[in-house]
C-alpha cells in the first residue's frame, strides 16, 4: 500500500495515517498548526518536524510524477494526443490559465538570499484550471441583455480596481438597470475541477497542463474552450498546446477596458450612457461597432505624448489597442449559444486560494 501511495516502504506511518499527516501539512496554516490539528481531530501524535518532512517528501514525489506524465505525453504521436485515454469524456472541456504574484522568503544568509534581495521577493506563479462542465446549446443567444453586474457603477469601479489596479474613486447615484438580469441560469456548470500550478515558467506549465487535459479526456470533448485574459503568454500557450479549443477572452477583463475608456477624463454622469452602450455591444459580440466608437473617442482626444500612460488620451489609446488585438476572441453571443464559459473567474479564484496556502 505504501508503494501505491508513492512513498518509501520504510515510512513510519500506516497509509491511512500518512494521508492524514500530508493532508494536514499541506492545508494547515503552518506545520505547527498541522500537528495540533492532527492531535485534536485525528488523535495522531506526531512532531512538527515529521509533518514537515513527510509533507515535503510527498510533494516532491507528486511533482516528479506530474513531470513524468508530461514527458510521456510529449512523446505520444500527435494523432494519439488527440484521442482520449478514458471513457469519462466531458460534454464541455474548459482550460483556463492566468498568472499570480507570491512572496518568497529565504531563511538563511546564502547566495540565493543575496540574489533574492537584489531582485526583490515577489515571484510569478502560473496556474491552470481544467474544468469538466455541462451546458445546453441554444439556437439563439440565451442572455442577450448585459447582466446587472456590469451596469452597476459601484460594482464596475470595484472590478476595475481589482482587475486593472485602477485607483480612482466613485461617487454616484446611478442605479443598476432593472431590465438587466441578475444572473445567467444557462451558464455552464462545473462538474470537476483540477489544478496545475508552477513557478518554473510558461513552458513547464504548458506541458503539464496539456498532459493533464489529455488524461482528463478533454481532447475527445465535443465542445472545448480556452479562456484567459489578454496577455501574450496566454495565447502563445493556446497556439502551442490548445489550438483546437475555442479561444475566448475573459469578458471581465474586456469590459474593464471598456469601462476605463468610457470614463477617461469624464464624469460618470457624462460617460454613463455611452459606457452602457459600449458594454452592451461587447456583450452582444458587436465588436466592430464598439471599436469604431472607441476609435472616435481616441481621435477626439488625440494621441498621447511619448511616455504618457495615465492621461485620458493614453487610457483610451491603450483600450483601443487591446480591443483591436483581441477582437477575434470576443464573439460572446456565439460562445453563449454554444454553452461555453466566457469568464476566467475559476482560475482567478484558484490563484487567490493558492496564494493563501503559500503564505
């Protein structure tokens, strides 16, 4: 049984106890807290050092298994990579990816510490989610009207601050439109979620994510989606490993660019009507009308000076470039007809969860 768990046969724990030790060690806020939880909840008396040692050992073995699986997948012939090794094929297969930021702390005065001090302690984490989903396909757009979340001024201000780091404040008495739906009951439902994460770079994530998708049977799914924000690395990943998936730009990122472009240099009361129209065009997949309207606003303000990143002209110019570059991935009305997800909220919430666990 110990071999089946991928552990040494001389492990001092029974398989059942080892599961408890590793579970507590990986989920508790510290190894000290894990020892207390094990003693109080599982009646397992084990030292902090032993919890740490075996949690790390099992973690290292799991990483080795993941890398071996990724290597095996890379060696498969391309036709076989397109088939499913399992009968459990999801109706909708969705891959989402994004990057996060975590702080790293060294515990001793080492060359590694000196290098870390020179470049700071913030590091990038790369995270991918694999979602087996279920949904219905529709002949017509099941939700043609922009949801209330995106026509709520305070909610949009909060979203923009979270997504784009917008530090502006908002004072308004404008209420959300009562004609907009509160939720989308036709949204795809998640059945199974698995996570792949690394700090070893985009190439490592791509290989691991592609192998995990293969073993989940995603290649044989009748509907497949790759959902991400607009970073070039995301779409390089799509082109290299998931080009047979429908590419979808995360709607929340897109609408935040529309929001900042509409409000740039104007009060909410002046910009509100135009923002709502722009956001509705985005939601409906009428991207040519949206780009034409933002371009007219850009021409009105003129090009920003070199090096200017904060003026209204710079904000609108940046939004216009973003929308032009991503327009082939913003057919949101078509995606809803196919029952595909249009936001990357699952991977974004996963990054927050991983950050809490790392801390």
